[in-house]
């Protein structure tokens, strides 16, 4: 009885990791794959940490340079103030000497100078007056020249500070551009790391079940669990009863992530809580809960027209199925979300949605089932993604539909 229960549990996760061809994986190979995924996640986390550390260093450098700019601005203001003070001192000095000895007239050799010189009452007085006048004129020239030299120094300092300020502002702009790029990298690493976490969890669950039923590391998994299959379907249907097409399949600038990426599906505008159905009969192979980009997600494998496909349903309010469950087009597998209840825009956990809708996507192959076309991460799924319009009859962008 225990062995039978183990078989049932294994069937619930089998389509996540079991190859079905003759060249099926062994348990040991599956363990190696699990370790490879863990190593990849560790590498991504290291890159994420490095980017975050670099962001901190750049932010610290920006703060230091901004402080230097603020200090330089104060020095520029002080230099301007000092220049004005020196100009006033020059003017005051000229005026004071002019009042005492009529400096401007004396230095120009005018009659006032002669009158002053020849007004001496004796030869000694005459000599004293000539000497004193000459000394005062020379002193005045030296003093003014000193002030002018100080003004020139202050002006050169002011120029150097302004040039330094321009250089610092450019450096800050470059650092802020680097910070913006690093933030994008961190977001990508976080997204990749989240998908790998789910993959690791799924593989580990499957490995645990294989071990329970006695699979050996060098034994092909298919030989120790028996055959399995996905029920066949004739075609695909719309995943909800009614809605409006709000976004198409293809490359676009992501509205919340801030960079261009492949939108691997079609967005259907519906109110939260709308029942979601499989687009074709199949098996549920993976469920992701509360992802930071995509929220609750359900993956279903199908065999349509003899070919293998996987569909995905994202931004779900809640999930109404389980891994391994066989579903039909009338099975309610989830309820749509993406709005106030789940979006981080409104305080929720899903950072890749700003309004209520269902993201529906289709890819060729089974999500980590067939050894020749197995893909074990969301990036692998997007590489095989297809435009849902090629399989499902959807109206044009902005148009609504009624009925499946």
C-alpha cells in the first residue's frame, strides 16, 4: 500500500522532470542537474551581491563628490566676496591718499604736485616734501598692486573651483548612470534567482519521490516508475469566458521593470477573481506561488495534434489545482488577479503588473519532461514561447470577446 501511495505522489510531480524517450535520464543525472541549477543560482546570487556592493560604492562616491561640490560652491562664494572686499580696499586706499596728498594729481605730475613741492619754506623742507611724496606714491602703487594680485589669485581660484565643479557633476552623472544599470542587473538577477528557486524545489521533490520507490542513481527513471502519458486534445480554446486584449506577444519596454524584454504571452483584461480554465486538456506540471514577477502561476502540459505544448497562466489571485492533476477545458484551475489584491503597485507582492489581468502564454515542448526538449527555467520556457494568436482565436488589440 505504501509503495502504491508513493507511485501516486510521484505521478503528481513526474511531468516536471521525467523524460519519456528511450534516452531517459537516470536518477544520478537528475541529481547532477539539480546541483547544476544550485550552482547557477549561487553564481547569480554572487553577481547580484557584487552589483549591490558596487551600487553602494557608487552611491558613497556620489555623496562624497556632492559634498565636495557643496564645499566648492561655498569657496566660490567666499572668493567672490573677497574680490569685492579687495576692490573696495583699493578704492578706499586711493581715496585716503588722495585726500592726504592728492595722490592722483601728484602721480600724474600736475600743478598741484608742483605747488606742494615748491611751497617749501626751506631747502630741507623742499627735500623732505619731494622724498615724502615719492614714498607715498610708491607705497600706494605697491599696496594697490598687492590688492590686484590678490584679486587675480581669487579669480583664478574661482575659475579652478568652477572647472572642478563641472568635472564632479560629470562624474556624478556617470556614476548615477552606472547605478541605474546595476539596479536593472539586480532586478534581472532577482527574477532569475526566483525562477531557479522554484526549479530547485520541483527537482528536489521529484528526486525525493524517486528515492522513496527505490530508484538507483544509475537506473533510468522510466524503468522504475512505469509508463505515463498526457491525455490528448484536438486544439486550444480561450482560457477565460470573456475579456479584453490589452497587450500583445512580442518585445516591449516593460512598464514596471524599466527595460525591454520579451512579453511571452497575451494579456487579457478581466476583473480579479475571474475563473481561469486550461486552454486544452492536459496535466498541471508546475505551480509557482507569490513570485515577485508574475505572482501566482500555473503551468499545464498538453498533447495537441500529437505535438507537445506547455501553457502558462500568470498574475493569479489564487490557484485551484495541484501539480500532477489531470485537467480538462472545463476545470477551473485558478482565479485571475494582477490588480489591487496582488500587484506591488498597490502594496502587494507581484512587481510585474499594474492592473487586473490574466497573462496567457504558449510554448512548444513540455516543461522539463522530454529529455531532448526539456527546459527547466522560465527563460527556457520563453525561448520556446509562441504567439498565442497562432493557436487561439483572439480578437485584435483593444477588442473584447465573449465566449471561449
